[in-house]
């Protein structure tokens, strides 16, 4: 489902070029849950962005379902993301001008789903927020906002979910509830789950954990 071959990424700095990824080889099978862990600056969030098709590597290849996305332009990568990928972010990434249902429905509307609102309500109900569907993000707690974000991700019915520190902005109790919900929905939908986390408890719930240090797996 996901594969990288000798993935390198460098960025220019005042002191010269900084290597962030150093020859990453990765293979994630369909339906697998994988945690990528490591200290801040180890390259894990950069790697997540690369394999999700948000950025291009300096060298190497990235494949989603056998399509080499690293060889595509941004327009074609966007098409692949729309077909295969959904995201759960640490800071929720909800639009304040939209209510909960509208936030969930937005990516569905962009791709032309006719039943986007009905599907949004169905997934909000699944995460226990049907009575909050008309509330704006400012009217929701952090845990509720993250539940909206999870509903939005799974409503897309994408085969791959990328989660970047999904419990990072939550207290321990709320984070545990969000983790339960994330893994429960992931099992129900048999999606491939790739998450970046500092939480050892969250990583232990995945099928496999990969540890990064200085741009490499160790």
C-alpha cells in the first residue's frame, strides 16, 4: 500500500544544506497500523508529509498503491491524495467559519459527493457528537474538536489515514478516549493507519513501531 525507496530530503540553511531524511526504506501493507516515533527534529513529521504526498523528496521514490507519487506534479499528487488519503492533525485543522457538520462535509463536497451532509451527520453520530453538529469549533472542547477531525477523516472513506500527534494537544484522559476511538474506527473500516506520536502508549497499540533518529530508522 505504501512504499519508499532510498528517500532523502535536504533543505537549504544559512550554514549549508541540512539533511532531514537520509535514505529511508519503508513498506507498509494494506490494513496495517504503524507508529513512527522519535525525538523532535528526528524527521518523522517530514517523512509523514512525504509519504502522504504533501511534499516532494530531494531524492528517492514514494509509492501509494503502486503509483509513484514522487514522479507526479502537484495537481496529480492532489488527485492521489483525494482518492487515497485522509488526515488527523494535532491542532485539529477545523475551519472556524463552519460548524461541525460543515467541517466534516467539506472534503466530501470538494470531491462531489451528493450525500455529503448526510454522511457527515452519520460520522458525527459515530463519534458521539450528533447533538453538536451545528456548533462551531470555538464552541467545542479540544477533545470534541479532535472527534470532529476524526469523523472528517473517516467520512472520506480513504484507504489510508495519516495521524500527526492526534492526542498531542489533549490531556491524558481525553487523549486516551480519542485513541480508543481512532483505533476502533480504524478496525471497523480496515484502513491503513500511519501515525506520528511521542506517546509510547499510543505506539504500542499499533501493529508495528518504527523509531527515527537523525533522519534514519534505528
